[in-house]
C-alpha cells in the first residue's frame, strides 16, 4: 500500500481543508521524509487522520480511559455523551463538520479512496461518523459502508491493531512495539513483509 493523498478538514489543530498530495513534487520524488513541527501543529492529527479514514479509529485514543458511567449519567442528553476514546472528539471546537480522506494505491495497481466524515446536528450534538470506501481505478466501485472494515483488511492486509503497531506508530508507540513479546513482533513483521521466519 502506498498513500497518494491525504485531505483533512477541521480536525484538532488543523482548521479548514488541508491537503498533502504525495503524487506531486516535491514529495513525489522523495523516497523518505520526516513530519516535524511544534507541539500542537498537527503532526499526530495527520497520522490519526490516516487511521480514521482507513479504520474509523485514531491512535491517540488507543488506551484512553473511558469516562466513568457515573459521570456519563450526569449528562442528561444521551447524544451528548462521548467516551474519552471516541474519535468524534477530534472535530475542531466550534466547527460543524470535519473529515479525513486518504487516497492510496496497492501493489496490484488499484487505487482507492477511504473517508471518515462527521457532522454536527442542528441541536449541536454529533451525528454518528460515517465512512466511505471506493475503488477509483482502474474500475470504479463503491463499497457498502457495512463491508468497509472487512474490505480494508483484505485490501491492506492488516487489521487496525497491526497497522497502528507497525505502519503507523504513534508517539511513544515505538517503545511498546519494542517491548512486545517476540512472537507478536515476529508475526507482525512476517505479515508486513510477506515472509516467514
């Protein structure tokens, strides 16, 4: 899998629409590049957006403690109750909608577009996030939203846990990968490289 383009709209510190097109110069001819910036500039949001578009989950919420049910009960409107681990928390404060879209290519020459979309209702509560997945080349195909989790795993060859532990290591996650049991690391690396040890 190769990421071709990332589009982010109103997520965390990134306001309005921001696009990174890896198929255009100077990124197209760069084999390797680094994401750098000040704290709060959007580095982790960029990584989270990739995972949101592909899997509907964001690494920043992995392991987040869930809000105690007693605290949730204090909020009368059920639609207003968001767990601390809910990726809808990524919508930029004061904005009515946001999204993350990733275009990517596979080794068999197919191109896909995966998206995660969020809107606020007129009441101010958040809708359930929606997802899209479509093949954009060589033949156009829209994948039913219910089939997206299974199809993403088939297309990429990794589930969310494998992807976030190996391909998209979030801050401090590299140490966790290094501390993983030998068998777990071997299995993940074998799956990534398509080899057997």
